[in-house]
């Protein structure tokens, strides 16, 4: 280590190239980093969804849920099964142990569910989806005085166009759509007149309204696919379905015995936006994305689409995930700039301006170095990694201050100067600086070994802090000594030195008059000192246990949305 420090201190060109490389590589990595509100994560769990039209909740439970639960019984790592039976649908949530592999657990659940062969014939196949968090991109409302059919059609068109945008997202969902429904009201009088039953009408509709594949016919010129496509989709198509054909050639159709209504499913909710009928369109960020580019693409599309829409129909973006993200990023940026200014100002009151400047540059080098390593480890720019930068701002500068102050003292002592003072001053503090940074890394490293999906969140903070601290050591040991190797003894007749001397004497006076006597008393009464801190610790634990000090994982922060429940 001593030889490395000496080599870098004597080769200032290499040290400057290393610093420039950190800035260039870090800047490029920062530009290309994925940006998201929260880290993308998968969890050890799965949701199984099934549909069975017309089935009651009891039938859904007996024919679907119980069979799924029996098939899942005995899966390795199974923790809990939660099932919900509704009219026409089933939902089963399967939770696994965080300590096992999430993908292996998902595959085991899929294999067990796919092996069930006695589901009802008219039930839809089960859909197994893994638990994962989804980052919102934008929430929009489509409102206007259109007919429900036209509003549904327009929403689907918008969904398709957004999914095809450059830098867009294919994960687009529509909420509030009222599904179209064709209802057939059969007349009892008409059935009696034609000698039919309700079963005859139902059988005719079931048999005629279907697409049937008939295989293929092989010929000398090629194969011909045979299929019957007669799936009814509109009021007119259902009315033309033949219920019975009499021997005399007469035909009884659905319109002769029933009234066909092409309408919508009955719904218990009404969705409006600014007093107009509306639908919600939710755009979620894909697993690998840049939230700022996604936001820019969506905003540009909405502006263009609103100009194309006629009448009072419009798209309104009521939540843009890029806004809180950019606010957090700007907070870190402003704190970093303010921190650099404060460090520079305070250090100039006690140390040489050159030392203060290069120590401040160390903060930027540490952050840029962290950006270089983040993409290789799957760390993105998100709330947690940005929080990690906020935590480490005040830590990365400490080792550079210690090394810079040690070199400054060697130069001012007059025994060494130039490169020798830089090397010797750095060597004096290698151990305390290295182990001080190492202990901070160790303090955050347990978050890397948490099991399950939680580790994919906590590792964002740990790795960000470890990367920044690693490059702070590189800057303090290899770059800073080369920059301070040209430092000469300070001119003690200058006004600036006299100003620094006044601050330094003030600090020393406080240390000698107050701090030193207090330390002496604490050392002389060491058992009493330890007892005081133990009592303080137990008092803090007691206040927390008794509820005098509240505990919440996240603070309650006033938001920008108001929700009213009536």
C-alpha cells in the first residue's frame, strides 16, 4: 500500500487521468442509468386467477379453489394460501418462504396447477402470475361526452398507441371500461306459439354462435384449411340465428321469439373527470426503463393526441411519476452542491485553500465512481439509492479531510515538503482512515444478506454507500496526495493566514478550556461515565417500549391528492 501511494503521488499525470476517467465514465454511466421510483423486485409468491362464467361463489370454491389448494399442498417452502371466491371467478394467493428461490417456487406452483385435469369444461384456463412490484409511469384520465362504445374504442386505441411509443411502455391498463353485453329476452308467449322451449333457444344459440375448426383437406395443389366462423357479435347476427327449421321450409329465428339488446354489463360504479364520463389509463414502467424518458414520451403523445381529438374529449395526466423522481434527484444535487460549498468554506477557515478545494472535489469523484459501478450490480437511480447518496454525502469527505490535514501539517512543520510531505503525511493516517471507512461499509453490509424481495430494496442503499466510500478511499490515497505534492509552506505574514490563525486558536482554546477537562473527568470516573450512558440507553428503550416515542416505518407526509369516502 505504501508503494502504491508513493507511485501515484510521484506521477501526478496518472492521478489526474484517473480523476478525469472517473468523471467521464461516471458521467456516461449516470446518463445511461435506469431511472425508476422504486427498485424492481420479485417476491416469493404467486397469484392464480381463473374464470368460470355463470358459476356461483360456492361452485367456484368447490370446483376450482379446493382443487387448486389440494394440488398446492406439500410444495417446499409454502407459507400461506389465501383464496377468494366470487361469482364467475376465483383468485388464489400463494405465499412462499423468503429464504427460497422465487423463480423455483413459481415454477413449482405452475407445474402443480398445470397438472390439474378435472376443472369444469367451460372454465377458463388458470393464469399464474408472480408477485412483483410495479412502478407507475403515469396515470391519466380520458373524459368526454362520447357514447360508452366510442369511449371504450378510443381508450383501446390510446392504449395501443402508447405501447408502441419510442421509450414508452407496453404495460398499459384501462380501468372503468364497461364491458359490452348482448342480452336476449325470450318471450314466453312466442315460445308457446311456436311450440319451443327455452332450452331449444339456448341450444340453438350455443350451437350456432361459435367458430369451429374443421381440419384440412389435402389436394395436389396444396392443403386447404376448413373452418366455420359463425361467432355472433352484434344484435343483427344474434337475431339471424335459426332456432328451428320446419319441414315445410319455414324458419324460426331468434328475433321471432326474443328481443335482442346490444348493450353493456350492469355496473355499480360511475367514473367521471371534471364532470364528464371518463376512463382511467394507467401506464406502468417496464422492468428496465428510464422514468424521465417515459414521462417525456407520454407527455408529448398526450399533447399531440389532444389536438387530434374532437369536441370536448381530452386526455388529462393527473399523476406523472417523473415529477417526484426529479424532485428527489434535484434535492440530492442541491445538497451535494451546498455540501461542497460548506466543506470548501469551513476547510478554508482552518486549512490551505488548495487543501479545501481538492478535498471538496473528492465528493464529486466519489459520487462519479459510484455511478460507474451501479449498472454492473443492477442498482438503478431510485428513491432508495438517492437516499443512500444523501446518507453518504457527509461521510465521503471525512477521509480526504484527514489525509489533507496530515499533509498540510507535514508541510507546515518544515521537515518535509513536496512529494515527500504528501507521501509521509498520507502514510501516517493510512490505518485510521482505511478502518474508519471499512467499519462504515461493514455497518451497511448486513442489508445485502436479507432474504427474499426485501433484499432487492435494501441492497440499493448498501451498494450505493459502499461504492461511494470505495472511491472516496481511492481519491484520498491515490489522487489527493498527487494534487497536494506541490504545496509549499504558507506565508505567515498574509492576512489570510492571520484570519485562519484566529479561527484555529479559537478551536484550540475551546478544546483546552472545556473539552480536555471534561475528558479527564470522564476517564478518571470511567465506571460512572459508562453507567451514565447505560442508563441513557435503557431510558431510551423504555420510552420506546411504553409508547412515549412513536414508531412508524415511514412518516406520514401530506400528499397532493384528496380522497373522500362517503
